[in-house]
């Protein structure tokens, strides 16, 4: 049996996890139940999709304005596809990071999010000036250093990639055993 797993890391909007398999070594007809294998894969991957969405939502749990986190699961033509994303600019800036920042924070500023952590805290402080015009009026000629990438997308992909391998093995075993 040949299986392929590809994670497409699109930091702009989230991530996509397509997975498909095809039998390259013939099985006796009574040996492998495609319906059982497919049923296990679809059920477990739908559950995984919901959990991925919850992991992304954890990164904004304390935000005043909650961005919409979209989770989609599709099975078509033998390919299962999980897609979890948001179009929220702030989430994507934090996820990927930025080179520059045209915003000035108060001296007591504490970010709600931390690089490498799937969660969100209370934070502290406020935005003193937002935008190039506002900062230039305050005497800033150049932007400040950018936002450090939180790296949420690669963390989520790493968490679930190993689990997906286990799900595939379980589905094939259950398809062979017939339960």
C-alpha cells in the first residue's frame, strides 16, 4: 500500500492537509474492506478537523474581537482534505511575523500571545499610536522592529502529522480485520 501525506503551509491564511491513498499491491477481494477503511479515515479526520480548529481558536481566546476560524473537511475522489484557516489580518501577522511595525505600544505593554505557544493570555498596556502617519506626527521617522512570528501554523501541523499517520494505520488494520 502506498500512502502520501502532504502539509501545505500557507502562512497567509492557515493550512491545508490533503491525504490520499491507493492500493499498489493487490489484496484479495475479501482481505481489505475499502468501505471500513474509508469510514474510519473519514470519522477520525473529521474529529481531527474540529480539534485543529479548537487549537487555532485557543490562540485568540482572550481577544476582544474574535476572528472567524474556518474548519473544512472534504472527502472526494479518494482524497481527504482538511483545511483550517482565518482571513483575519492580525492573526496572520502574528502567525507569520512582520519585518516592520508602524505601531507604538505603552511602556507597560505585555502581548497576549507568545511565540511557540498555542494559547492567549490577558496581556497588558495599550496602543499609543497606530499607523505611519500617527507615528511620524510623534517624531518617528522610521518604523519600529516588526512582530516576532508566533509560528502557530507549524506547531499545529507538527502536532497532527504524527497522529494522521496513526489514523491511517488504524484504518487499514480495521479495513483488513473487518471491524
